[in-house]
């Protein structure tokens, strides 16, 4: 599985480490809540709301350089809009990879 990296974020920041730290802090603070809310919607079978939360998470996945993960997330988001949870295990693996990564961030 691909691993999160800061390449995309560094290209966006153009060397501005303060901007990079701010983005990473946002991701680190918001990601756990986003995931928790996603699971609440999913458990309540509110797939439309779950797809909106996945859409928000997708941007964090992209910022962390997970190109394949982002593609999978787009497909999963579209599946949820059709009331399908196909690709849920793949999406959960992406979430776990990011969760492990943000635990290592020292900000």
C-alpha cells in the first residue's frame, strides 16, 4: 500500500514551512473527528451524509500524496451516493494508514 508523504504539500507551500505545519495541524486535528463522523453516518445507513464526509476526507488524502488512495476514495464516495458500501475495506485501509501517519507527526 502506498504511504503518506509530504511531496504534494511541499510543492504547494513552495518552501513555506509555516504553511506546511498549519496544513498538517489541520489534518491532525480534523482527521479523527472526520473519521468518527463518517462511521456514525455509515452505521446509521445515512450514505448521503457519509459520502459528504468522505468527500471532505478525500482532500486530506490528496494533501498527503496518496494518489491511489484518492482514486479509491472517489470511487467509494460515488458508491455511497448509490447506497453501496463497495470498497469500504479499501477505504478503511487508507484511513488506518493515515491514522498511523498522523500519530508520528510532531507539531
